[in-house]
C-alpha cells in the first residue's frame, strides 16, 4: 500500500490527466474500495459496477481533492460509499422485514481470519473507534461500515436526524484527533 503522501501525489497527477498515475492509484486502492462497496451492497456484480463508476468519478474530480480536508483514501472511499448507498436506497422493493440481517449491528470485533489480515492503519482506526462511547461506536459502525443513512440511524437511536449528524461529526473529529490527522 502506498503512503498517504504518495496517494496525494498520484491524485495530483491524475488531475493533470496522467493515465499511468491513475493506473497506479487504481492498483493501490481497488481492494479497499471494493471492500467498502461490497460490505454495503453484498452483491459482487453490482459492487463491480459501482467501483467502475467510482473510478470514473475519481478521474473526473481529482482536481477537486484537497488533502487539507481529508486523506486520499477517505476521499475515495466516501465517493465509493456514497454511490453504494445511493444504490441501496433505490432498492425499494425489499423491506426490512424481508431482510432482517440488514438491521443487525456490526460486530465489535472482526473474525479471526480478518484480524490476521488487518493493516496497522486499520488497527489504529479500530483502537480509536474503541475509545468512543459504546453508542457512538455503534453509530459510527452502522453509518460508515454498514452504510446506514442518517434517517435510519435517527430511527434506531430514537433521536432527530440533526442530532445524528452532530454525533457523527463529533465522533469523526474524535477519531481524527486520535489518529493524529
């Protein structure tokens, strides 16, 4: 995996139309972004389409990336995540009653095989999430790992949507501070 500084450089080169830099960026980030999308969509064929759309957006929007606002992988993952969530929201024919697993809370820890494959970066992130209050941990995991909307979270936690937005923002600020970003 490339360092964040190297990814920033690649995105800058992509913004200038450098196809070789785009290919390096794709190779370095495709597995992570595909994992984000697949966790939300749970269908490989649709996830592959979303990844293709994501990289087209990355190519077209590379000039808009600001490393002062987010890390490169966070910026790219949010593009992928948002597109995947859009797809999920369009699937209105399936109700929660038909797919009860959609309401399950994300597990507190990954399975043993996944733990072996964790990067140091992910371990640091999980440690920082673990420092949040239990309700905030669940909120962050449901929002960013499971792809729940703010409306779904507001219903789950029985609070207004604006409260959810505030909690998510504060939680993310706490996580960023813990990570030293």
